[in-house]
């Protein structure tokens, strides 16, 4: 096991014997996060000193100091193939790093406040982040396209990505656990993030550069939502606090144009590209 500490060190522990094998020193400030590579040979740490460090877990030697962030690095996550790491920083960006060279491969800009949590999808193609701007974002590593889910009234505290990446589950400061489903509409349609509450069958709704799109949760057919629905969602998503009136807005009710089932659009989340 590897631990990160406010005492500026990273420690490698033998869990069987309960002894500390190495104390990794070098960071100039609090070590906020640490993540090991899948093969267990490396660890990457993130620090208040604005850097990341790559460590050899066998020898305890610092292989590399990774620099680029202009503020505290809050979180680091190593990709499933162990070749890259993604970091989240209070400088509002995420960075993708090549762990062999220390080169910064991508900078993701979009969060309006500091970013405190970063994760990589199991296939390594997407990065998920949570920020103090009350958004959870999914980034396509290659294209840089960002999907954002905004909680108007709450903060995302932590999230996890399911093994098949078909769900992101997150805990929020409002005491609820939510599921997000990244959905790719058939080309050339948009990709969206949709959120649902337990037991409710809300219609999926997405905004993209190609325009709004919806998906029926019953027959899984894609359709273009009416202008009325779109304007109601836009209106409500700007609200700082969700109200019951907002959920009861009759404009959010629609029928699936294919199977005819009654649908309700959930105005609580905004699913949009920035
Ligand atoms: Zn339908």
C-alpha cells in the first residue's frame, strides 16, 4: 500500500507485516494524492507544491518531477495501461502526462473553479473530473470534447467509474448518490451525459454543437425534443436552487414520438458541451 501525507512524504507499506518499507521524500508541501500503476511498480504523487512525482516503488527513488500546473495538484490517477497519468489542479485545469517522458500531452480547460478529483475510464479514452464549480465532467482524451453535468445546488464530492464505463456513480453534498450515463447518440448526433434518480424514468436529454437530442428510456429511440422542452430546461438549469415548481413545469412533460409513452425531462441537470 502507498499513502500520501500532510507531512510532505509518500510512504510504502507492507500490509502483511504492518511496516513502512520506504519513506519517499522530495515534495516541498502536502502530498494530497497518490496513485500506483496497474503493475505495482510505479506510483505518482500530487502535491500542494504544484508538482507531481513519479516514484519507483521497489527502490523508493524519485524517477521524475512533473511540472506544469500553476497551483496545488489535488488528485492524480494513472491510466489502466500505466503509461499516462491525469492530474487535477486548483489552477482549474486537468493535465494528461506521459509518465515515461514527463511530457504534458493534454491540458483540459473548462472548469470554472479548481478541480479536485480526476479519474481515467477503464479503456483510457476518457477522463472524468469533479470541480468546485459543482460540475462533473467527462473529457474525450483524443478530441478534448467535454461533457458537463451541473448540479445547481450541490457539490460533487467523489465519483467512481464502472468497469465497462457505462456508469459513473457520484456522491454529492446534498446526501444523494447519483448515476450518470454517458450516451453516444448515433452519428452525427451528439454525445450526452444523462443523470437519473433512483426509481424515476426520466428522458435522456443532451445539448451539443449539433443541437439538442433526447432518448426515450422505454424504447431507446432517439428524437429531437420540442422547442418548448428545450427552452424549459434552459430556463430551469440557470436556477441556483431547484424548486418543486421547476420539477412540476408542465413543459417538461412529453410523449415519445415512437412508442407514445409519457416522458418527463429532468431539469435538475444540465447536460451540455461547453
Ligand atoms: Zn419510446
